[in-house]
C-alpha cells in the first residue's frame, strides 16, 4: 500500500473482502456549505451509501496522509476549521509535505481513490471549462484527471457556473464517456435541463456498471462521467439560476477573485441570492447521487467478482 495512504478500518475491510466502496470528496465539508449543514449533509450521504449496501469513503488530507474514510469527529473538525486548503492535484505534494489540513476536490479525490483501489466516486458536480476560458485558460484539473484516472464519477452533471457545451466537447476530445441516467438531456447541477443533448443515456445502474467495466476491460484508461439529474422537486429553473450566475460572475470579476477561490465564492453568492434555494438543491442532488453511486458500486462489484 502507498505509504501516504491512511485507510479507515470500515473501508479497509470492504476492500479486502471485495465489497463495494464509494469515494466521497471533502470540499463539500470545508468549502461547499456553511456549518452545520456541511457536516450534517456529509454524514447523511455516508449513511445513504451504507444503507444502500456499500461502504462510504470520504477523502481528505491531514497529518501528512491521504485519509480514505473519516471518523465523525474528524468530519466535524473539518467542518468548523478555517483555512483548510482546497486541494486539487497540483496541491497534494505541498499540503502533504507541510502536514496541512486539506479538503480534496474531484481531481484529488479521484487520484487518492485510485491509489486505494476504489473505483466509484460520488460528488455534487464536476469542474470543467470556465466561461471565457478562451481568454482566461481556466480549465479545471477535474477534466484532465478524468482523462487519466480510472475512477467513475457520479455527479449532477457539470456545475452551472461553467461553460457546459465546451466542457462536453473537452470530455469528448479526451475520450471520457458521458452518460446521463434516465433522460436524454444533459443536466446542469441545479437544473435537470441544460439545453445540451447527453452523448449517451442509460436507465439502470447495472447498464452503467456494464459500460464502466467494458471500458476498462478494453484497456481504455480514464473515467466515465455519470450525470444524475437533480430530483425534480428540488430543481431550480435554469433561467432563474442563470440570472444569479451572471451577477455572481460580474461581482467576482470586480473583486478580482480568481483560480480555486472562484467556485466557492460563486456558490455562496448564488445561495444567498436564491435565499437558500440553491443550497437545498445542492444537498438534495448530492444525496440523490449517493443513492445511485451505491447502486452502481454494487452492480460493478457483482460484475467484477
């Protein structure tokens, strides 16, 4: 085992006995939601995965180790702590070598999950090509990691604040299959609809697991993006969210907010402007993704065993 890994006993037992495991990121705890909703949501997501028959493995960095699976008190500490690093792939060596606390993004979580042998990962929404990327060159490391790392990602699509069309084009170029669960239109995080047709559609967890296994059995490295639309009862209309996004992007530019600080700022701004509606949608879609992620992990485990 990699010496930088620290695997929680529950996760270790599941891996050793070939039981399904689902990886989870920790930026939701430290950067995605306010206290105490952040920890309440993280714990609820873990419970949903356990109740679905898989072992949850929330990933974070602390004390010079990549932790795969966290104790409750550690989650609560991350949820309350200030100045926790938002760790993408480039930041991992620095945060580990300096013994800092780090909450992992999609890219970092995928890499650590792969190191531990976890094949299915659940998040809210992936990063992608930012709006105006033709001048800013702001493209999330999530996409390059999906090109290289063989961990399937269940999300509610691409974050609405991004350029969804360009992100789908980028994933196509990098050979990453994009499949939407149960509908033909690709979802955009807060909304079920994005006006973009999904490249692929599948309607059962077993079909998704078969696609994932077939890809990797062919020797094709890299991820599969599984887009799971937000539950309709919690959907925020795309037109409404778009107005908030445009205002958020304008104020971020005025305040010279850049790089990895952009996404947390925009999500907070949109949550405030939507009077919490976007936060409730965010929580609902993460839980919804956890249920599907557990089903896919169980199906993939059955096929693999």
